[in-house]
């Protein structure tokens, strides 16, 4: 693998918090990695490193991104958040990280997954481009238009759309 994937921990908190001064991070990214991580842990909805994973992605020991991943039996592996370090944007890291995750999921989190999903806000074209370049396909939209649903691989599109129809019903509009 090209990147090093490490569990989020206190040693990364200050650097990730420094990204909050960046406009795009405030608009689209994790408001606070530390708070988002702690909120998920406190919710008791997901067991850490079993169903919820918070990974820091490094290249040559430098933090390039943070990514939150959810997994569980019976539903797709969800890329919940991915925020690229402002110093490393527009260099293709988002797409490369997504590709590496989908190709090496079991090495990164210790579990397999055959369908991936992401929900993207309509005013976030950079995320749409990164996931599209990583071969995710647009599967549908929320009925109120507040997010689009993307899945990978394309061969699983019909299965994914059926899953969303079952899970969220008429709020999911397949495209």
C-alpha cells in the first residue's frame, strides 16, 4: 500500500484541529475530528474497531487525511467522512485514498466488505469528483435533494439501490 493507515489518537489531535481554520474544512469536513470521534464513541451505537473506525492516513509520516468508516453485517461499508489536509488538496490524494481503502479494506480495518457507500452533499463537487474518479457511481438522491448516494462497485448498483429502497423507502430516489 502507498499510505500508512493509523488509528486516530491524541497524537494527531492538534494537527487535525489546525485544519479547522481552512474554509473548505469548515464547510465540508469534520468540524472537529476529536469531537466527531468522541461523539461516535459516546453514542454506543457502534463498537470502536469493530463497526466504527477513525483512521489517519499518512504519507511519509505526514498526515494527509482523516477518514471515518462504518461497517456492519447486512449493510454496505460506509465512508462517513473523509477530510484531506488543506496542504495536500488538489493533488489526487482523496481519490488515491478511496481506491486504496476499497482495494485493501481487510488490511486497513480487519474486515471485508463488497459494497461501499457514501452520501455527498450537493454543494460538494470536489467530493463528487474524487469518488467518481474512484469508480463510485451515483445510485440515487434523497427525496429532498439534500444528499446524493454513491456506491462502489458499479456491478453492485442494483443490489445497493434495492438495499436503500428497503432501508429508507420512498426517501431514496434511484437514478
